[in-house]
C-alpha cells in the first residue's frame, strides 16, 4: 500500500474513493441501464481520434448513430458501465476521505439546492455569494481527477496548489480565487431520467481542462493567461467566456444553459463524436485495405463495413464498439476484393 496522495503521511488505506462526487454523478449514471451503454463508452473515451480505444461509435450518417443510442443495452455493457464508477482504491487515506466528505457535504447542503430542481428558463446566469464553498467543491473535483484519471493532466504546480487548498494548509480565499475557474450549470428539468441525458467524462482541450460532471461543466486553467475560449458544443460562448471565467472575483458567476440549450449541447456533442468516430473507422479501414490490396477500397465497401459496426449482429459476442469487435469485422471486410 502506498502513501496517501493528499496528506503524504498515512498509508493510502481507503477503498472506493469517488474522485467525482457520487452524489452529483449518480443520477446521470445509475439507472435501469437504459443509458448505461453510452456511459460505458464514455468511460473509455479518448479525445485522440487516432486511438482505436475510442469507444464511440459511428455510422455513415450521424443520425444513424444517434439512433443506435436507443438500442437496448447488452448485459455486459451495463456491467461495464457499473464497473467504472469514477472511483479508485488505495490512493487516499480514510482521514483525507473525511476531508473530502466535509467539502462535498457543505456544497450539497448549501449550494446545490440553489441550482438543482429549479427551472432557469430565460435566466442565463446565477451569482453565488459563498465563493469559498463553491470553489473548494469544484477544485476538489479537479484535484482528485488530476490524481486519479490519466486522461486528465494538469500542471504540476496547480496540482500542488490544489493539494494545499484541499488539505487546508493554504486555503485562504485569495489563493482559491487565483485559480481561473469556469462553471456552467446545465439546467436539467423534469423527471430523474432527464439526468441520464447528461454525460460524465474528462478531457483536455488546448489549455482547457474540462470535466463533464452530469449537470455541471467544470473548466479550469493553470494560468489566467491561458484562459482562452474553446468551443464546447455550444456550452461556451466567445462573447461571455471571459465574463464567466471566475478569477479574483467578488461573487462567483455560474453560467446557465436552460433545459433546451442543455439538450442542444449534448446533441451537438454526440454528433461531433459521431463524425470523428466514423472518420476514424473509415481511415483505419482504408489504410489496412491499401496495405493488403494495393488500391483503395470501393466506397460502398467502406460504407458496408461501417454499417456492420453499428448495426449488424456479427461478432456480437464482443461489445459492439470494442476494439476486439472492430478488429474482427475489419479482418472480415478486408477479404472483400
Ligand atoms: Zn491522507
């Protein structure tokens, strides 16, 4: 057993530490499995489209992909989803876990009710007075994710600063406010099922360290000089990006997407992922085909191959969008002259 990452003193004896607060992400992930398949893919999302491990799927048209989300999830896909609950074992100690819990409970008690369960239609922002509680909670997500998720790399100096903040050895309000932090609230209106339409995952896009956190989007920067606009499926707007990037603020500004804008943003997101994935399949297949046949594949063959990935029952003993199934299908369609 190693040493706890936070205190760096005690043994890391704690199992099942959620590095994204369970009470926030649970409504997005845990339900009857109807949405679990997509979440399962999300867990292994690679933002490098050249990676075969990117588990998002696609078809010749993005609409077709969107439709496959409606397919019944298979047992193993649900299991896969349940097995990756954004938690880790033996990274932190029990005492430090208590520190996490305290920060989380305060936010859930004092701040969350100002956001969840409300209808913000027509209201583009909310200002929160308790910037300390708000920041500490979101910076906790950033810190733990940076420690626990290899796909989420942030500057070492920032990790150390966050560590001291969370540990409470250097957490005066000015220190907290010196970290550029942009929070969007995706107003989720309706039954609990509505939350399953949100997403959980991480990415680093240019200088923007991004956490998709169910009905929250967290964007953090290691330096205000690096806090520049990136397009996020309509979540960010060039015109107000600076305004909503909190830095040495008096009160904390949260950008709000209302329910309709939220659904539009996720739709944009899925379509972008879909396009990238189709292009990835297409390119990978073409390269292998040319290697074998010394000429490019017929366009119809490429379409058939991609359609097989998305819609066919072939090799369905493997999860649909797994690398293993992709390779088997490719092997088969490479034989077509
Ligand atoms: Zn510890």
